[in-house]
């Protein structure tokens, strides 16, 4: 198991623990540290999106996919969670009615 802050990655290899450890180590070498930051940010972003009654389930799903994009990671790495919320509001104006705070 690989843990980077709020991000946890588990590797299963059907009973070959040495192989699982090797795969885990390779993943760790290639893992962008920003994904751990995004996982932590999602602890606030996800409830913020879910509480907006103006969004359909399909829209929320698309927003979550957008938040898992390289573009969202770039916004987070260049700023903070408030920058991500503002960026997201620019892409999804119905989110503008939701409270925008930086409690993360």
C-alpha cells in the first residue's frame, strides 16, 4: 500500500507480495505529488459540488472528471483550493451560487 497524504494506492497481485511491492515502488517513483494535494482538496471540493441543487447527477459526474484532469492539477499546483473553485466556477457557472471559501 502506498500512502501520500489523502491518496492511497493499493496493489494486488494474486498472492505475489514481492511483485506487489515492486509495482508499488514503480508507482511511487512516477507519482506526481500533486495528486496527494488534489485528493486532500477533494475532501472539500466534493461536498461543495454535491450540495449544489442546480446540478444534475450527470453534471456533477462531469465536474468530478474535470477535477481529476491535468488542467485542474495545474490550477491547484499554481494556487490553492480557492483558485480551483474559481476556475471551476468559470467552467460551470451554476456553481457560482455555492459558498466559496478556502478552509482547506
